[in-house]
C-alpha cells in the first residue's frame, strides 16, 4: 500500500499541491500536518507511521516534508527500513525500494554520521582551548561571594532557608547547592539557633 504524507509549515500555506501529487502517485491513504519540520511531535506523521505495515511505502512530495535535518531523515529512513517499509520522494526521485534509492540513503547516512563526528571533534577542541584559557563550560553562577556571605549571615540569624533564598534572589535548590545542609547546621550551631 502507498501511504502519503504531506506537510506545510504554517496554517496559511496550502496542502492542495502535495495532495494532488500524492493522489497522482496512487496513494491510498494520505496523512498531513500543518507544523514546522523542526517539531518532533507531528500527529499526521505519527499516524502515517503507525498505519504503515511491512511492504508498504511512505510517499512524500519532497524529502524536506519529513524533517529539516539530515540526521532526522536518516534516522526515519533507518526506522522504516527496520520495519520493512519503503520510502519514496516524488520530486527528489528517491525510492528506497530500488538499489539506487538505497545507495542514496546509505550515502546520506554516512554523511550525517561524518557531520556528527566533525561537530563532536570541533566541540572537544573548543573545550580544550577554553580550559587552557581558564574558562569552564556551563552558565555563570548567580551565587556571587556577596550573596553567599549574605545567605550565611541570614541563616546564622535563624532565617528559614526558603526566606533566605527569596531575599537574595535565588532558588532554594541553588541556595542548598552552594550552602549544603552540613554548612547550614554549622552556621546554626555556631549562632546557638536550633531549627
């Protein structure tokens, strides 16, 4: 069975040309979405994939209707291949049922893997350079030495942790991360306050 899938990015765009092309290709069922290709949760695509069985072919007007990234396309093609479902793109001339179509997808998969490896290598190199320069990754902390000092004083005076966090403008979790319970207990013990 040929199962069609059509997608446009915005509600203002028209699905009619894709429907006509999928109908001309002989699709018995057509599913659609009006959503960005970057969105992972597209109901129409999910319905098309759940409807497809081994031996069926998922037909799209163009490959970019399935997703925006090469990795996403390759992952979807691999999933379809595992389930013994073909993939055909009408305007790109790709059909994984044929040898040439399989070759194109293997090349695309290899390129996507190479792209991931290159990104990983560049990221690792950039982190090494940053580390040598004294920088570490992650967001800058909101707990400045001044806030930590203020928090210690407030905790020592017996102010509850929730109020301390609110007063210095951080979450309770951030307060506890920088002043763990043993430190807070020590501050309370030194001031003679029991909680």
